[in-house]
């Protein structure tokens, strides 16, 4: 269904070999939800929406209408969307649209992503290693901030879809959520606040090496991009 539909509109399906999230990825996501939300593993498992994920890719000139046509066609088939997140925003480390709908015949939640060829490449290739580094909490806070900024700069270089702003707050009756992940400036400030809280609110208690590491990487971390 998806293959034929998307090809008729000048697009294609991407990443079909990886449409099922592997066991390691699912377990990792459950663990993160348990830690972040303080819920039981069983509840966390039910909250996973991308164990089955499809990705449509449209050229920038066809993207916006391709998204509209897809939503329209799926709704005509009785498919209801549970969420529809528009991540196209300058200054964001990730660009694309992530939607979730429910397969009523199986009760399975399915994720459908909309990308351009460039945004799909950024997600799966250019930014992948940095994303995993940040997501898994590797390195120091400063190193994670710099990785995030690298992703943001690469994403900002992408040609955005034509008329993407016209999607607005609703597409074919489906509410659109605008998602924005803060840039390095916001994260840098948050890290300083977190450090102050961790060390009892006293700047003098924060190790000098920690402060210098963050400031140095903040100033020089995007050099050579």
C-alpha cells in the first residue's frame, strides 16, 4: 500500500530493511522510559510507538503536498492518527515529521515518518553517531552539548520543504504538534543550572576543570564542521 502510494506522488519508501526495531533497541527504550517516568517495564513497553516504523521520503518540492495526500488517503481508509509531530524548525537537531497511528486490526501502534532525502540522510548517517552518543548519556555534559550542536548545524544546512509552514496546526483534521529541541545556548544554560543544583547552589564548589571543559568545548566545539 505505502510503496505504490508514495511512488505515485514522486516519493519512495526508505529503510524498509529496518522497519522493525531490534530487540536491543526496544529493551533500551523500555529502560529509558522506566528511569525517566518511574513506571513499570510492562507499562513502558506499551508506551513504545516505533517498534514498527515506516518512512516516506519526498523531494522538497513535493514534500508538503505528499504529506497532506498521505494523511488524507489514510484517513479515508479509516486510519486515525494518535499523534502528528512536525519537527521542521531552524535551529533543531532533527528535521522531519513523526506520526503515530493505530492499526485497529492488531492493536499495534505504528510510526510513520516523513522525510526528504536530505533529512533522512542526516538522521541515518550524518548525525547518527552523535545522536547515539547524546541519547546514551556518554561522555561529559559538555561533550554531549557539542555533539548536539554539531547535529543542529548539519540539520540547518538542509533545504527545507517548499511551503512547509503551510501545514499549520491541522492537516486533514489531524492536529499537528510543533516540536522544537533547544539549541546549544539553551542546553548550555541548563547544564550550568544543573551543575549548581548538584553542588548545592555554590559555584565555588564546582570543580574548575568541569567549568573550563564546558566553556572550552562550548566555544570551540563546532570548529571544523
